[in-house]
C-alpha cells in the first residue's frame, strides 16, 4: 500500500461519489492511473463498497444500545448459530467477539427503548445458548467515525 493509494482511499472515504477526475486532482496523478488504482483496490477487496451515510435519528432510529452477550457454551455449533443469527438481524449494526466478562459486544439501533424490549424478546430470549445479556444504553453519541485514520 503506497502513499498514493492511501491518498486515494482517504479521499474516497470522504467523498465516495467522487469521479476519477476529482480524485486525480486531490492526489496529484492523472486520471487513467487513478482509475486503474481504484479498480485494483476494488478487485483486491481493499474497497469493499460505496455507501450513503444516513443520520439514524432522521430515519426514526433514535435509540442505540450496546449489548454484552455471554453464551452457555462455546461449541463451534453454538457460536456459528449465534453468528448466523446476528448476521441475519438488521437491528444489529456491529458485532465483535471480545475478551472479558462477555463473549460478544453488539451495537443495536432501534426506534425506542420499547422497541429494544421487543427486540430482546424476539432475538435474545428465543436464541438458544444465550446465557446472559447486559445492555448499555447510549445517552448521547459523541463520535461515530466511519472513516479509517489512514495518515
């Protein structure tokens, strides 16, 4: 990963809809090599997609929770079933396997605390192998950075 590729990635993180021409102006390289580099970064799965960043509050998802999940057992089947259920659940925005008292940390967005209660009953309480859940309610979002610090 050379400095030019990092500059290209940094610019595309800020403006995913930028044309190769616009990116070339930012990185100091002509359009054709920039276009080839972008295509290579996509093929290598360094760039995994282009997305609109949506303000969750403006689309009715005012409540954000972090749930610490502990499983009964750590058998491959139990963990695989949990991971598959997480991947199929749209309210779960992120899931991390973690160390400490819990096995997983989930970021969940819903419209209200009541919606989270419904979610818990629908998801956690019906999922085999979940031993314990602990929920942390987000009171105010201070920073939610999506761009990677490339420099």
